[in-house]
C-alpha cells in the first residue's frame, strides 16, 4: 500500500485535541437547591469534568476518536496494487459499431465495455498514460495520451454507438501512429469481434500487443435483411426478406406500413436459421413503405426497414439499332430509363431525349449530350482503323469506377476496329492489340465501343448489364438515388438544373444544407430510415427520397467471437508492465460517514 497524500497525516493531531476537550472543566453558574440528592447525575457530571482526573469510559469519546482516525486515513489517499498489468501507455480501442447496441448484456454491450474501461482508467498509476480510440465506421480519438483520470472518465462517458460497421484496420493504423519506437505500449480491444476483415496487411506487425476483451453472450436475433419495391405496368409490390439468425425458433409480428398508414399485421414463425421471403402490396400513391418486427429480441436496429416507393423521375433514352436484344434489355434494367427503339432509317434528331445510343449506325451530325456509340460504320466521323483480331480483353485501369463489379476475366472479342489512333477519349477496356472502349468527359460524357457486340461474348456475361448500368449512371446520374444505402455510406446528390438550394432532411428531423448548383457527396447518413431531399427550382420545391437501412448479415448474426485474429507484434520495446493502482480512500470515507452516524445516534440515545 502507498499513500498519494502523506502530508494529510498531520490531520491526525485532531485526535489528541478531541481527548483534551474531555479534560476541560465546564464552567456552570451556581444555583441553590433544596437538596443535592435530587440531582445525582449533575453531581457526577461535575465531578467528571474536574481537570486532570482519570477519564471514565465513554462510547462518545471512542466513536469520535474512531471517526477522526478514519477521516485521516481517507485524507492520506491510500492506494493498493491493482490486479491487472498495465503498460506505461495504454491504448483502449472501444467498439462503437452497430452490433454493440445489442442488449444481451445489461444494459448493452457498449455500456458494459465502458464500465470495464472505466475500471481500467482507475488502475492507472501516476506515470501512466491512456489513449481512447473508438472503433466504428471512422475511427475517432476520444482522448490522446492523457494521465487525467477524471478527464478520461468524462471523455469515455460521451462515447455512443453508431449504426455502421467496425473498421478495425483504420483504428489499428491510427493507434500505431500514436506510438513512438521503443514506447512501452499495449492496446486493449473491447469488442464483440464483429468487425470488418483486416484490409491492411500489417505485414510488419503492430508496435504493441493487443488484448481482446469480448463483449456479448448471445447470437439470438431475427432481422430484416432486404426490402425492395418493384413496379410493372400492372402492379407495384415490395419484396421483404426476414431471417432468423439464432439457434432457437422464434415467433414475431410483422407490421407493414405505407407513409405511416398501417396496411397489414401478420404473425411469423421462423425455425432456427430459417428465412422467409414476403411479397407485400404497395399503394400507387405511396412515397415510402416500412416494415417493422416486434418480438422483443436483443437487437432493435434490424427490426425495421424502409424503402422508397415513389417512382423516380424518368430519363428518355433513344436507342437507334438494326436490332440488339442484349443492349435493349440491359438499358431497360434501370428503372428510371424510358427506352425508345427505332431503326437507323427512322432516326430523326430530337431534343426530347436525355441520352442517345447508336448501335452500328452514326448520323452525319452527332447530337449533343450523353452518347453511347457501338461499332460506328466505316467512313463515319468516329470510325476507327482496319479491324483487328482480338481475343481476351482487360481493364485499362482496374480501379476505374466505371468498371466497378465488372468482371472481364472470361470476356473475349472476335474483331474490333483499331482505336489506337482515335482521339475520342481515354481507354476504359483494352486488349494487347488496341483499345476497345473509349470514354470522355468533355464536351459531354460519352462512350465509344470499337466492336460489334455480336462478335463478342460480353453480352452473355453478367459483366455486360453492370457495365451498361455504370455507363448510363455516369452519363445520366439520378438526382437522388432512390435505392437503399448502408449507415454512414456516402450518397451522391446531383442538383436539378437551376436549383438554387438543396436541403437534406434526415430521419430525426434535422436539416443539412448543401451547395445549390454543385454535385455533392452527402455522408451524414448514420441514422436509419427515410431521408428527404428538397430542391428549390424556379421558386418551387421538388422532393426526392432515399433510405438508409442496416441490411448486414454479419452484423445481424450478432454472435460474439471468442477469438479474434489480430496482427502480430513487432515492437522492440521491453514490455515493462507494472501493477496499476487502485484508490481505496472513497470506501474509507464512506466508512467514516458510517462512524459519524453511529456517534450521532449514540449521543441522542444518552450514552
């Protein structure tokens, strides 16, 4: 045991002072009474206060001395060695991802993690330092290399859970940057282990060891994992997927609403690990639909799902082709494209179309605006050189956003025009012989295919509709994508032409103003639910919507991991771990309060 305030021991001089008070003679006024035998107690009390006589036993004196002694013991602030070994620099990584909201640990996994970290803070010694970093969609330093235990407690109490995933890689990289070579450091990860895979190699290891403290006990959960609205000429319907992630059968109740109007309530019974797909009606006038499960499980975030039901503003697209079913179907997969198909002989320029697609045809005058040209005929302004035999194809830049999710490994092209001398734009897809697909941003976003789709197996691959969708969304980005996003995922908002103001209204009612005329990336999407985008155009307000839902099987599975694979340690510092310190003076002070209460009771009882 050691003392943090040994100078306070001087307060022990109060003990002899209390005893001295019992030797002082009490001066009382003289009164004449008929007989002394009527006042025996007063006579004894007077005799007891004669100076320097031997003290009589007194419970009050004993309790007063005990209270003073205990208060002095609290004032010197004794500390005991703590049970856990701490490094000089303790780095706390506290998981604040969505799964930490689970209540299988009372009151929640995150609250239990904070309780344990508070205990770790109390064990810090006078020379120890602590850094607290949250592990969420984006890591955040809550407290940096601090020895202020009160400040650490305050900073920790302000930590709250997000609705996104746990990016452990980014948090470890951030923590490693705070440790200097040779530092005596150790990290403590408080998590349920439901984190994103480590994307950083950490081949050289971390400059500190990591201790994993598991939170959570149960994986019993029923959640909604997808909700989409599809429209046809005859009807509109929503497709909902419900999954029981637990090991026990569950019975839940599903509430189905359109714009807050209750449409249906139905019971669902799911066996262990069972899923169920539901087709639900969508009113024609509905802006949004919402599904909600009630059943009292330990994770509420995936019990609700929202989807936009309002049909987005459609773009008119003109496809000029002698016949190409693959291309036509790929364009029609995008719900906000209205595709009109004409033969080359029937083509007439029209400003009514937002985008034009020429397949094996090109007019003498190329229209302005977004344009997709496929295999332009020889002699046209965009035609390439003599056709070449190709074979396998590859991406010019594998990281190009236009090739996101486009797998070209099994794609072959028989012949293609030689585009090596073309000045159309930059290569997107190429081969050993020549570039095959060119794209450009100026004066308009346009793309040029140098080969006939019928001389390639590209239309037979899943890569083709994805490529067409990527190109069409690049040329004609929707003002606001109406599909569902994940929490903390960025949403690209393209203002309408002439928009003077753009405001995003989040599910909690808060407003976020964006620049009126510029394309904006909106990332403040942690709350789940329906988001509204209001644009002021020519004095009128136009509204569009998008939704944010959890829709994450790894998070909804909820079962905590007993072991977590972590990077190795490369630190050259000697791990001089030492015992922390546990202050016990608050408990001693509480005992002193009890003794004082006993003294007060003894006084009033006449002891």
